[in-house]
C-alpha cells in the first residue's frame, strides 16, 4: 500500500487528502474529480483526489497516446502508417528498433541490444515505467521462444476460465462444435442471468487471438448475446470442453521460413438457419475483396517493418466462378451489385499484387472459419494454421 501511494503522489496524478464529511463519490470539485474510498493502515481516514484524468474519460486514451507519441517521436522514431500504435527507428547497418503500444502496455524489440537499453532509459525519464524483462506474458498472451521459433498461447487464461466455472474436471471434447450443429435463437429456455453467458462468450472471443480454430464456434454463440438460452449455454460449455483437450495449443511461428503471403477466402452463403444470412457476412466474391484488402494492408505493414514483399500474393478460393470474375474483362449484368468489388480486385490482379488461385474444398483452410468440420479435417487444418501444443508429449 505504501509503495502504491508513493507512486501515485510521485506522478502527481493523485493527491492524498483528508476524508470529507460526505463519503460519497464527489465529482467536479474545484475542477478536479474526487473518488472516496476507505484506506488502510497509516492512510486510514484519507482519500485520493484525482488531478490528472488519465482513465475514465472519453478523451483520456487520446491524451495519453498523444503524450506518448510526442516522447517517442522525439527519440527519432517514426510512426507506422499501417498501424499507428507501432513505431520504428532505423539504425545503422540496417538494424532497427520497434515499439508497439496497447494503452499503457509496451513491447520493445529490435536487433540492437544497447539501443534498446537507451530507449528504455529515455522512456523512464518521461514516464514512471516498470521493466518486466524479456517478453513472456502480454495482455493474457503467453510467449515462449526457442531456436525453432516463437509460440503464442493463452494456457493460463483458459485454465483460469475453467477454474472460475468449476470445470477443471470436465470431460474433453474432440471438436469445437457438435457435428451438423443446428442452433436457433428460440431453442431452449431463457437464462435467468444473461451476464454469465455474456462474460463467457467475451472471454472466448479474446481466446480466438491465439486459437483461430475456435472462430466459427465462437461466432455462432456470440449471435445470441442479447437473449441467451440454455441451448446456447450448452454450446459455450462444449467449446470449453474442447479447450480442455488442448489447453496449451497456440500459434507457432517457425524461424528461418521463407517469407510470403497467401490468403484463403471462403463464405458460407445463406447457411444460417435462423435468418438465412451468410455467417461470414460476405458471399464468395465479397470475401475475396475483403481478402485482397487484408493482403494490401499486410504487405504495407511488412514493408514498413523492413521486410520487402515483392512476390505475388496468392488469393485462394474454392469457387471457380468467383475466380473467373476477377480476371474476366466483361462486366455481366448479374454482377452489378458487386461492381465496386470486381473493379477493386481486377485492378490488384492487373498490377501484379495478387493472383487468384483455385483450391479444392478438401484443402480449403478457411472452411473451419465458416462451417463445422469433422475431426480428421480439423486436424489437417490445425497443421496448416501452425497451431501447435508445445505442452503435448512427443
């Protein structure tokens, strides 16, 4: 408690004052916000008065990032145009240092150790920062490194979720969803407390950062957040049981692999049983347009980071008609509703940015994002996505 209070006063963000007679929360006192709480020990009977609004107000993140931006740019960093939360400083001999920031959590990486120490010292002069050492845990994502590559997983996050729901001893499931799952907005009885369902789904959405194999299953249960029922909760519990079978699985990025960009696109058109809408929000061709936009953004980001992307990027699709439209110069009458997408993709094809390529449905990796698939196909796609359980026995 003492160390925390000293840090608050040292940053001149809060003032420690005597507790007023009215112990309720006070707002707008002499232009300051005042939050009352009961302190302990030597601080009993005092409250903290907020002097600088960093959190809690709409303009707070903007103000903090503006200040951080000024400090970083003064240290000869350049802000990425593709990602404004990323900053790069070029060093002699083609070395560089990269800073990535999320609110007040910062990652610093690069190939010049002495310059990284210098950057930390510069940030420490402007902010009261805490150096946590080599990257091992960031926003619930665990990171491990070896000579073979880097692994990103959320094992602790998931096990804590199971522990909170008292499901550590549950029976594991082999797939994220039940095969041929049919679920609707009216199936089952309404839950008396929807907040439990909403919190669980929110946690599962965050888990998809390192577990893309959950994407389709989570997209199904997230459609019923406003009015969840018992059948929807059963679907959530099934996902949790699937995670129990492989809690350490996560993304693995191999070292020394030749760079290149390939993108798989797919759409599950009017397959939703409840409203006959596409569960991916795109028909096949519009999914290709979205994929093209993602490729352009990734190529731009990699170029700014110093990775030259000169080769064509392959855009894989299992629909031959959509591929023909991307290269056919004739604009058919039946395609007027996607005319903008057609011109956009054709322009990128002719400029040599992308090459639309056909992929059979059996090898369509994007299938697992748009529909429920069987165990054998799931295992095949897990390998293609680079999902590895580093805790599994050899």
